[in-house]
C-alpha cells in the first residue's frame, strides 16, 4: 500500500494563507484540511477534497500530492 503527503502547508505559506482560508477557498471542511496537514503520511484521502484543494491553489493534483515510498 502506498502513502502520500499533501503539500497544503507549503502552498498555503507561499500564498500567505491560513488553513482556514484554504478551507474557505476550496469549500473543504476545515477539520479535513487540518487533518491532512497534521498527518505526515496518509494512506487514504477523499479525492474530491484533494481536487478542490488543488483547484483553490490553482495547481494540478500532481503538484499537491507527494507520493512517498514505503
């Protein structure tokens, strides 16, 4: 099973956004955004949420998701 890391914190810091602003701009629940940031590795994600977050940052899903080797 593979693991991923979402680059939410880096992209938010680059734009000067808080996690709350990421949630508001993407339409994804704040607790979901926060949980994705707090965990170093994820083995499951809601792809529709990841897509919405990527759209908010105006990046591709590939730019948002970092695939980690296990």
